[in-house]
C-alpha cells in the first residue's frame, strides 16, 4: 500500500541536493575545522561558506549565525542565554507567546522557577497575538520577548513585525526579541534586516523541517544584537568554537546539508506556498463534502487568504474517540499524521497551544494535525479525507 505522508511539520524527507552536499562533505571536508593543516582549513572554509549561505537566506550577517543541534537548542540558547540571572523587580523580565513550542515554553517555566518574572502573552478574539496587551506588557526592564512566527500546530502566522515595532518603541536598549521561525522557514520570506531594524533579535531555524538533516539548526542574531554585544551566554563550555557561543567540534556534513536546505527553502518560498495552499484547499473542500463534516469534524483555523495563516499546517477536530485512536486506524491505512506537535505528542499532555485557542480539555484530546510540503498533492489530501471517513465508519461500529 502506498504511504500517504502528511506530517511534514514533524519532519521532511532529505532532498537529493542536500544529500549530495552532505555526501561530498563526508568525503572531501572530513577534517576538523579547528585543525591548522590543509584538511582542517578546507573544512573550516566550507563551514564559513555555509554560514554565509544561511545568513544570506535570512537577511543577516554571517557573524550572527550560531550553528546548533536544531531548533530546540537554538530556542534554549536564546531563552537561557539572553535573560538575566536575577529578577529586575521592575516589571516583566521575560514575555512568552501563548502558543510556543515546548522548547520555548519549558525553559520559560525554568526561568520562572529561579525567580524571574515570566509572563505569558495572550491571543485576541480571532486567534492572533493580542498586540495591544503585548505592548502594554513591554517596558525598559523587559530582557526578552519570545514569540513564534508560525504556529506549529494550526499554522497561524503571527504579526511579529508589529510586535517588533512595539518592542522597539517600549523596550530598553537591550530588550531582545527572539523569534522561533522553525515553521516559517521556506514558507514565508525571512528578512532579519527589516524585521529587526535597529533591534536586538534572533531567529531559531531547523534543518529537518525543510528537507535537510535532523540534528542541525541555527540561532541567528540580528545586526543590532552583534553591534550592541547582546550575545547569549553559552550553555556548553570549552573548546572555543563559534566564538565560544556554541563550543564543540562542528558537524561539518550536517551543517553543509543544513545550509543547502536553507538556501533551497528560501529560494522556493513562492512555489512551496502555491503547492501547500493547493493541498490545503483540496483538504478543506473534500472535508466539507464528506460525511465527516456532519459528524462535527472541523478545521480549527479554516483557511482565509488574509495573511494570518501559513497554509502548510492545519489541525482537525475529530468526533468521538481521542486522536491516538484515530491515528492508529489511519496508520493501518498507511496514512501518517500526528496529534499536535510531535514533541508534545510523546508526553501525552494537553497542548497549551490548543487550550490557548479556546478548546476544552476533551476537544484538545481529539485534534489531529495534518501538514504539507511542496511535494504534497491535492489528490493525496482527498485520499486522506476518504481514509478519515472510513475510520469514522469503523469507529461507529466498534
């Protein structure tokens, strides 16, 4: 049976150009970049070329690219590395978005545990970020504001540009805006120069969401952060690599594959948007015409071409049984999706993002996430709806 993979927000297949870049690096650039001999120098030069490629793709300076093991480490480095060691006592020290990935939310909880004043922002009535309340919460004592760009569970595109203007207007010279851009890379144009114009800021990126390798990502610092010396305290010590911001011998093949994936993702934004939008519209239209709609199945944030969504992720509220039961039956039909964030699903906790959206606990347990890539076809989405309808019929007879 043909596999129907609709879980691209969890991970993506490594593309052929990325695989070729990594294979070449394993052969030609196997030296340690810190070694002084020619093999080490060649690996070091390849590493710096990759750094320039990533910087160019997101409108940053190469000096601001810190390679990490992925988006989780990049988010952790920002949260732990750019916040004070003690509370200011003058207002919120850290402001965190209401639907953040666990790699932001859990470190924020840890920071609150050591005494920092950590506050969670809110959603407005339409499910976007409440920018008025966010602006009111920012003042000169705020050290860090962390807000994702595209939600990884239901695809909301948050207006981080307006949030950046609020941080610039109300924050202090050192107030830092950190943006988890893991689900935005390759789906939206990213330009740190315009987003963080004069503002200390950073982006978290991950390779395996854009047909790159797992275990490689980056924290990219804005030009203002570099100029003002607003750099994260390292979480790993010793070695001195990457200006001591992230020591350890660099994963050269992985980084070169990551850089190639980022480059291709940035170049392919328009095509990816067109393909994922076609897939999403086919999914929603097929759902509306299926028996599932009459049973109460609905997309939590239906598509609206108003700039408030990225089309590649949607969450579907299903009737009756919990999401794990639906997923098991879909897997028997070789249809692969997920229950919210892949990281969250393993813990089997209720998703804070779904609760922030206004769902009750029972509803949050009945949400499936479907996510698309440029490779996903409308026909595959229609087949997924057929499979869901068949599962609904099976569950009705249990």
